[in-house]
């Protein structure tokens, strides 16, 4: 009987960790998306320096949690986000508004898909 309780405790701990990760990642990606959307607004109004500062803040937040993200997520997903950041930076430096907007939208979509893929839903379990 003791083994069953230990197994249930372990199962409950894993479930709690999974739920925490899902909520944490959702908040984290929403925060990054908000920064990138604000950067987009600044770029549209011609304030490229402010757009670059907001993008740098978003990338710094991503980099601060890089170890956690590489442990908990598939490496190809984190690599794609990193690549998308690099693409956004190239268009920011060139101040190409159309290309920047498309690259930034792709980065935001990648963050949203990342969060969605980690949610504990029936669709993701099956």
C-alpha cells in the first residue's frame, strides 16, 4: 500500500510541475509578445531606436531563461525562436519596415505557437 501512495505522490508532483511549466511559459511568451508588439508600434511611427531597445529587452529576457527553455523544450523550437530574433535584428538595423513587420510577426507567432504547444490540453496529449 505504501508503494501506491509513493507512486501517486510522484505522479502528482509531475502533474504539478507540468501545470506550472505551462502557466509559466504562457506568461513568459505573452510578456515577450507584448514587448515585440510595442516595438512594432514604435517602428511604424519611425522610432527605430525605441523599437530596437524593446526588441533587445525581449531578447535579453529570452536569453536569461535560455537554460530553462533548452531543458524543458525541444531544441529545434528554441533554435527557431533564436533564428527569428536574428532575422528581426537584421531588418531593424536596415530599418526596412515591411520586412521588419513580417519578421516580427513571424517571431510573435512562433512564441504563441510555443506556448500553445506546451499547454496541457487534450489535443496536445493525443
